């Protein structure tokens, strides 16, 4: 393998790796946003369950 071929191969690999880093960075950002939304939804659901439990506890039993 000649010097120019080695340089070309390394340049191509470098370009490919840079593209992969960009894609992984975008994927990470997307997953982070989804995780934040899921956590927010879970907090809302936890509050809703706690509210419903409190309402059930506060009810008088009917006979």
C-alpha cells in the first residue's frame, strides 16, 4: 500500500467516524429528550395516584 493510499484510507475512515459521532450525538439528544418527557409523565402519574389514594382514604365506607 502506497503512502497516498494510506492517507486516503485514513481520511475516509476519519470522515466516516465524524459522521458517526454526529449521528450518535443526535441520537443521544433525542433519547435525552424522551427520557425527560417520560420522567415528567411519571411525576404527573405519581401525583395523580397519590391524589386518588388520598381521596379513597378520606371516603367513609358505605354499608
